[in-house]
């Protein structure tokens, strides 16, 4: 069979029309399956729960662990009609014995079985039997889920579970006991007066290291922690409840609040069942339920918590790390994102509105013309007062990235740290900030010939938007950082009076530091358009009238990574300009580093994974765990 996998682990495979008459008709080779170690055992069975949909000239199979589509020949449904019953009943060996070795039917059957095995839709015979008479429902679940059913069943046979709750008769505790019992594991119900009323703790022993999960609620949102040690589950539960309660208090609906004082019985049962499911999977070393849906929002390597709401009813998993990282698998540090889309996935995880520690920059109801805008609200470091940040960019995704970094810096200490999606992005932002501050205080800087940069297409667009569409009287200045240096600072200021004697420049609207005068002028004009648009929409973007430090093209390498640029995309197109900026970024950073001395330094690295707990590593440590870079950029004496 030929073809390539498509989305959702589904393979579309074409089959020639003469499949029934040719030994290569369904693309496989003949041979005796029993003697081929790379093929399933002759007694292989179809995984329980596998659904089959016949097609006009093919077949579609859907299982818990994979799916497969075979297309191209009317012979495929015919072969399946003969093969399905032996596969479901365990009679495959006898069925194959009845086929002539080397025949077209034998080759077609073997090739189809190969494809089923490739997509994990087959399991070896005999069925998992950890006990003389296992619960048939548990056996079917293991067979449908486990890569090695016998091993998983043996682990569950030795497992012993315990449910701890402040009130053993609460609906959540009793539902957890029922769910674990239905999973074939003996359960002990133990009162624990130290637990909050709505929290339960589930533990399992006898299958290796003790594992535990906690379930409960904060506000109106229920949760189930990721499997871990008992101490880790307790710490995660306490942190989640505090975070969820804070999120609920900040968005409280007073009319609906009395309805959420108690967890509804059905909701408690579902929450307890989800907790039991995660614990049973951990005990049997099965894939965690959070990984089964292939949710693109989840970050590989970061534990996931289940969050559930009763009204409206919904539940989904979210990547989350708590402040107390006791288990070694919590001492994680992702590699920096390889592109802008991956960085935004991580921003979404850190900014999840219920459990995320950082605000999520979103467009909200802000206008997206003449410049894309995003906004978020965050407290400053050491202050409870909320501050609204608004930022813009060439595109909304770039605006969201820039605003997230600014919000993180505000929480860390705005003049002390610089945050970036990767080391290059953070270094570019920090060096531009330093260069802008130094150049603002410098005198007698070289002025480049305006004829060399005034025709930049991006500059023409943003300058026309500022002075024409927004009708802002403004003045643009461009200076070279040093003779022969490929680094320029551009500033846009509002003109307070009409040109002529006594005219003067007003407050700074935007500035930029880039490798060419045209790039610097364009980014300064873009920053000015952002500032004016944000103020006119009452977005409170610039407290005190000061624009944020320039970042310009620091994110260009991320935005251009893996994105093909058409030959006709010149700098007048956003994609073409970003590609050009990405090509100049490394040389610009080297120039700025040479001109302004030692660059920023990374914060001390997180300790390597070790048994010792990492208590509250702080926001900088959390950002590093998610692959972001935090640079130490202490404020200079002025």
C-alpha cells in the first residue's frame, strides 16, 4: 500500500484495482507471518472498541490508540469481511492456516494485518489475564489501551489504592472509591481532617513508587492534578486551589455565586472518576489521559492538570507547573521555541485565565486597524495595583509576543530583567533598550543622508498612517550610533507648534534601534502609530506618556523561522521585511554589543533535576521552565 499519514494519526492508503488478483495488489509482500519477527503473532487480535466503516473502495478503522484509512480497491472490504470475525474472536491463526501460502489472498491478508499493526490496532494473543477470572470490563479496557496488556494487567493486580478525604461520606470520596473499585483495585477509604472539605487525595501502592493525584475545586472550577508523589499532589492541589479561587474572585458573578457553593453530585462523580482514571493509568504505566487526545495546546514535557466547570459543562487539560516542584519530573526546562507559533502556544499555557500565572495578551475589543493591538492587565512587581498594558505590532501575533514579554518584565521588576522567547530574542530586546538609552544621552551623532532611507516602503506606510490618517503633526529624526557602524536610532516626536520661529518638539511617540536607517525609521513610525491609536481607544498603553523601550525587529528571526518567502515579497510586504530583518539581526546585536560593552547576562540557571525539592522557584524559574529566556539587565546609575 502507498500513501502518507494525514491528521489525527490516520493513514490514507491507495490500493490498486487488481489487488485481489496480484500478490502485490495491496502493496505488501507475501511470506509466512509466523516466521517474520517484525509482524504480529498469528494469534493477534483486533483491539477491543475498534470501529470499522466500510467505504465504496476501501475501509476506515478507528481505535483508541490509532486510526487507519485504506482506499483504492473494492477488494479491501471483501478481504475485511472475511478477516473481521477471526480478528475479533482470536481465531486469526486458524483463518490463516486455511489460506494457501504465497497466494494472493494470503498476501492481501498479511499486508492488511501489517497496516493494522503499524497503527497499533492489533494486540497479541492470548488476552491479558492477571487473575484466573479478571473483570471482563477491566480486561477490555487494558486491551484497548495498553501497548503491553499483560504487563499492565499484572501491575494492576498488585496495586492497592487509598482515598483520603476530610469527610469520607462526601459525594466526591464515595465516587472515587466506586471508580477505583470498578478498575479492579482494592480501595481503603481514610478520613484526613487536614484536607479541605472539597478536596480528595487518591494514592496507589504496590506498583513501584507510590503515586497520587488530588481532585477538588477552587471557586466554581474543579481540578485533577497530574500524577506524582503524595507530597507533590498535595502541593499542586493547594497551589491550584489558591490560583482558581483568585481567578474566580476577580471575575465573580454575584447572581450566580450562590449556585456554586457546593459541587453538584454528578459533577463530583465525574471529577472523582477522572482522578481515578489518571491514578489507574499511572499504576499500570499506561499513557496519561491528558496525552490521548493529541491536544495541540499541551506542551510535551510539562505536566497537565484537568480543569472542569459544571456550568457550562466542560473539561480540558492544561499544561501547568506549580510553585513547589518536589518530584524530579517537575524539574523540567523546555528547549526555546523554534518559531513564533510555538512561542504563542507557550504564552497561551502561561496565560490560561484560570490557572496561568501570567496575563494573556489578547485583542479583546480593541480595533485592529490601523495597527493590530493587544492588551492585558497585570500588577507591577511588589504592588497590588493593576496596570493595563497595550501594545501593537506588524501583526497581532507579534504584538502578543511583545506584550507578554513586557508584562513578564513588569512582574519581575521592569528595569532589572529582560524577557524573550529565546536567547536571541531576549538579547536583541535588551541591547536595543541599552542602545536607545545611551544614544538618547549622546550628542553630535552622525546624521545619515535622508535620501538613503526615506523611500523605505514600510516607513512610507506607517508615516502616512501617522501624519495623514491619524493627523498627528510629528517629526522624525534618524541618527547613526557611531561612524561606520551599522546601527541607527530613530525617534518620532509630536510637534507642539506649527513650523516656524519658536516651534518645538513635544513628547516622544516612538523610537527604534535597527541595523539600517530605513528599518529604524519604519519601526519608530510604527511605535508612534501604536501609541496614538492606543491612547485614542482609551487603552492606557503608556502611563506617564513614556512609550515602552524599543524592541523593533528582535522577534523577526522567530517570525521568519520556517516560513517560506515568495520571490515577489519585497520589504513592502510584512513577510519579506521580516525575512530581511532576520538576516540582519545577528550582525546588529554584535554591533550593539561592541559599542555598548558587556551585554546582559542570563539569570542563574535552575538546578539540575535532583531529589531535593525546588521550593517556589519564582516567575523567572517558571519562564525558564517553559523555554523562555530571562536576562539580568540591572538599571544603570543616572
